[in-house]
C-alpha cells in the first residue's frame, strides 16, 4: 500500500504561532496589578519585582522555543499525522509556562522559603517536560526523511537532538538543588539553560542566515 504524501505545514505553523502568541500574552497577565491605598503605588510596584523578573524569564523561554520551532519548520516540506501529534506535545508543554511563571513569582513575593522550594521544583519539572517534548521531534524526523526538504538536513537534526537531553538532565538537577540546597541555585540554572538554548538555537542561526529582501 502506497504511503500518502506529506501534508502542507501551513495550517500547523499558523496554529502553532497562534499558541505561542497566546502563551506570551498570558505571561503578562501573571503580572498582578497592585491594589493599594492612595500614595502606596510606587512602593507596591517596587515590591512586585519578582513578577517582572519571572515574566522576563518566561517571555525569553517562550521566545527561544518559538525560534527553535521556526528553525525546525524551515527544514520541513510536509508533515504527517504522527508529527502533528508530536507538535501538539511541544505546544502542550509550552502552554504551562504562564502557570509556572506565576507560581514562581508569587513564591518570591511572599518570601516563604518552603513556597520558593516548591515553586522552583514545579518550574523545573515543567521546563524539563518542555525539553522532553522535543526528543521525539528529532527522532521521528530522522526516521522519516521524506518529510524534510533535503536529505542533508538529517545531519543538522542529529546535532540538535542532544539539546533536549541536556535540558531534561539539567532541569532535573535544578529541581534537586532548589529543594535540597537553595531555591536561588535553581533560578541560576534556569538562567543558564535559557542562555544555552538561545545560544545553540538553530532558529536564531536560520534568521541570521536569511538574506535581506532586495528593494
């Protein structure tokens, strides 16, 4: 029985971009508007710094994921039903970022050490799940080169598949360090992982390599 031809990526890309846009919007919703007596707004805004930092961290994480997603789809000439499900796994874990960001910000606003430990563990678990969702992406495309624009892309995907494994491992270590040692150690790992994923993002490289449109 002849396999059906891969379907266009257009609808999946549009849907995915919409999900990323909504997630980034929801991150801003997690920055709570202070309710204070007259004259106390400036102090309340300053005290809300954990929410601003958590938003920035979450925004950059989602932005890097979108860049990776963009870079990936530049290599695809089509997708099938299985890959659509894999893509939903990537999106399904990404939409948890506003929840993780809100929990993290609230824990540092209250200043309770146990809450902070719980928050960084929750954040690490969700971030680790986001990394794990990318593992089947590269494995599936390596087995189905017919979905790729060029056979040469397989080597690019092979190089990329180590990145989610690094993410899962280090986020797990961040959860352990944040719970048993200090929550700020976990925060440091989150920042390091953000820099790592941004620095090694194939999507960023793709944007840099895209020629400027001619007038």
